[in-house]
C-alpha cells in the first residue's frame, strides 16, 4: 500500500488524518473515536487502514474490539491571567493579542483542532474604517453608514449597541490583522455590494482555510498554552464575577482560575434545540461545534 499526499483541508482534515491513524496504531483497533468535525476524513482513514491490513493478510477480528477506557479521571488545577474559551478566529486573535501584551494566557478548545467557523467561512471580510480601505481609495465610509446598512439589512432587529461597538472597532481590527500577516485580495480594489452604501468588502487570500492557518501559526509563536479536546462545563463565579471554569478533556477534570475570562465559543446554529420557529428547519452550513455552550454557561 502507498500513503499518498494529504490533501485535506488545512487545520481540519489534514490534522485529523494523522491523529486517527495514531489512535488506531496505539489501540491496535479500528473502534477508536474519530475527530469531531472531521468525520468523513476519520472514517476514510479507518477504512484505508482496514483495507491495507486485509491485503497484508492480517486477521481483522481482534482489530474491531473497542479499546479499554480508563476508569477514573485525573484532577488538575491551573491558574492564568487570561482564560479564553473557544479557539476559533476570535479566540486565537484574543490569545495572540493578550500574550503579546505580556499576559499569561490559557486557551481551551473542545474540538481537536483550532479554527472554528473561521476555518470554513465564505472568505469575505468587511474592512469599514480601516487604513487599508482608505489606501484603496474608499475614503467616505463611516461607522454611522456601516450601522445604517446593517440595521436596514437586518430589518432593525439587530442589537444596535453591539453593532455600534463592532462598527467602531472593525477598521482597527482589520489593520491589526493585516499588520500580523493576514493577506487580502486587493488587485481589483474594494468590492461593492448592493447592501452597502460604499465599497467595503475584500476576500481573504487563500480563503478561510488560509486565514485560519495563519492565525494558528501566529498563535504558535506566542507562549499561549492551548488545551485541545477540552470542553468547558461550568463557569466559576465568585462575588458576582467570573473567575474561572470547570472543564474536562483528555482524561482530566480541570479547575482553571483566571483574572479574566473571555467567552469566544461561537454561535448555536448546530443546536436545533436552541433555535426558535422556522429556524429549526433552516439549512445550517456552519461548524458542528456551534452548539451554544458559552451561551448556556453564561
């Protein structure tokens, strides 16, 4: 058998394939857990390994037994300055920024890879108020125009207060990202869209997979501690303030104490129980990790 080039999505399938192969090898069994969010890749690796062993003349009966699970979970207490729950774009950017400012940072991600929705989104980025937008010739955009467009498109159902925070900060955030090495396609200038008064859209170079991978690489250069496969279960509240979290992962129950806690756990589109009315029947095309964990804890 020949192992070909790994052409799976960078950071998701590409990361899942070797993990599943290692689990099969260590357990000497195909009945191992796949990587959540990369089910197709996980199953493909299991099938390929099974076929390879069959062709090698191996008796596969023993390879279908479920591995023995450890009975008891270890317990561990961790302390940090900044605790970030969720390792998508928002979580990674928060970790990079906080680490570079000298804070001790711990990031927990329930999936076995970083990226979240930022790994699989459409790849467009709004650049309202950024230096980049002005450098490309659009000098008449403002937070007020941005808010007005969003309210009109959202039929005034938006949270205006949060929308205004977003409008004031999206420009500096884009400039920060560009300064860190995120590439946007600028050869044709800023794109116009019917829903916006002025041009304010650019596509990410390499799409979202490339964007998320750049963030992973930037994060890896910081001293941030990252625990993958670790799900936050309960926020710790003391005197009305969130001071940490109870979490579980990799055979360990964690109690994490932190000076600051950032919830970057994404949305809840993948949790039909949290959707109302006709939304329960709406097509969902986001990550399987968007189950509203942060919303429920908060």
